[in-house]
C-alpha cells in the first residue's frame, strides 16, 4: 500500500479517554508548533493490503483516512515487512523493506519510521529494522500490538531480552493501546516512561446501517477459530443455550474451520451456527450490520478491533477481561465483561442479553457513543500525525 498525503488544516487535539483511563495523547506533546517542512514517514506493516490480521486492517484504515484528510507537508508510505504469502518469502519482503528504508534515507525522503510490533517473528524482524534506523540516525516509533508480549519477552534468552530492552529504550515514541501496556513497559523500561503514548485502536463509523438479526437474535464472533480466542468456551456456551429459542450465531474467521464444524455438528448446532471462514472487509461490514451481539471471549488480547467495530455499530458486546479491553468496555455500561476461560460466566452473559432486548439496546447505544467520542478513526489519524511530528524532533 502506498499513498501521498497533502494539505489540510491543523485540527483540535483528540479527546482524552475518561478519567482513570489514561491520556489518549500526552498533553505536553500538543504544545509545540508543527514542523515547517515536509515530513516523510515510512510505516512498517506486516502484510500490507493483503494481510488478514487486525493490525493490517487498522493500518489500511489509517492510510485511507490520512488520504481522505489530505494533510499538508506530509508524505506517508506504507510497506510490508513480512508479506502476506508463504513464510519462506518473508525474508525477501524484509530485505526489500530494509533496502527501501536505506534509499529513502540517503535521498532525504525519510524522517520517521513507524514500526508495528508483536511477539516472536515480528520482534525479530523489527529488531533489524530498528537497528538500521539507529545506524542511519532515523527516529522510530514503536507501536505495540502483541497481546502476549510480556510472556514472550520473559521467555527469551538473556541476550535477546537485552536487545528487546534496547528496542524500546531507543524508540523516539512508544505507542501502546491501553493502561495495562503503559504500566508494563514503564515497569520494564523506566527510562522510556515519558515517551509512552496511549492510543487505543480505532475504526471508522459503519458503512452500512445497523438492522440487526430480525426474528432471531444474531450473535457474531469475528476472529481466528483457535483456542486462545476463547473458541472452546464459546462453543460450550452455545451448546448450553441450545434449548433457548430465538437466536442464531455466526463464527467468522480462519483457523480450525473444519474442526469447529465437526464440533458443532456433534452438538446438534450446525443449523444454528454459520461458519463462513475468513471474510473480507465488505462481508465483515454486512455481518456487523446484521448482528445484535458481538462476542469475543479471548484468553489473550491487546485491544481487539472486532470489539471496537461492534461498538461502532451499536452492538451489545460481550468480551473477556484481557489486555486493554477494560479501558473501553465498562461492565454493565458499554458491554458485559467475563473472566477469560469462564464458560459459565460467558453462558450467563449471553443468556442475559438474549432474553433482554432493552439491555441490548441500552448497552449498544452507550457503546456507540463511546466509540464516537474516543475510538473514531478521524481523531486516531490526527493523533498519529502529532506522534510522528514529535518523533521527528527527537535528537539523532
């Protein structure tokens, strides 16, 4: 994905999260005048437009929003550092990204590199990118997305753990998705505390009007069909609700589609639960428009995009207390929260919503208002513009 961004006005600062939720954007960073020259930013995405993951979808939406806003004095480029094909091709994508970075720097068309970071192979690739940035004297922004990053960091040998420490310590800015990650990085890299910025994930407002499931309440799950997304607990909950009339469900995502279909058939739920597999952006929008409840009972998350998209459409959300989810879902106010791995609690939350249309509507309306104020894509883009400007001022 590639685009140029030019010409628009300087907006008001984005709205902060509610009291106790941590600043969406550090106030001190809003007091400086904008840079008076063109700013070149290179954003490292995993797979780019071909990617199926949440971060590629978020970066794609961010790119589209920046193009719509048409910023003055900015040129933003997005490039894949892993690629969306076979893993054997990943080194070639990384090599191409590194070459592009060098050429842009040598031709004075690079001021900041934005590095999207998750665990395992993502970190190993980004260590190379960040190391090259330091060698070239180019500031970089770390954008942490991995939901299991602390566990991953702890599992590394001492020499690798030191390299990860340096990755964060030398970043011009560190973007995290919520308070739990701000606290974690501050604890591990105290010297970076004043460079950490909380920027929750965001989404555009729905492209389709919400109509709901009609005669049957439509329960929607968007995510990979794997254990850490809470799939076993969700299947158990749906099985326990089989005798409750008036509902249907869709579990949309790649992963173990075949195994899930077999499990549903064995429980006698095949006619009530649809398994479309991985779906594209247009189909996601259609599913959200036709849903009443968005459920994501993950065991590990950072801040899931599907929950944010559900809130944007006014769905009643059921999610687990993981990652930064509690920063945006207040139990009983903008959704219902359950403990990760708790099939009993998940069953009770779904049964409560299935039997109470007034509660679904109340939670959905509150979630939609929260999204409009705090999780909208327009202010998300403005925030990153200021982050990049601040990073460009970092001493080389």
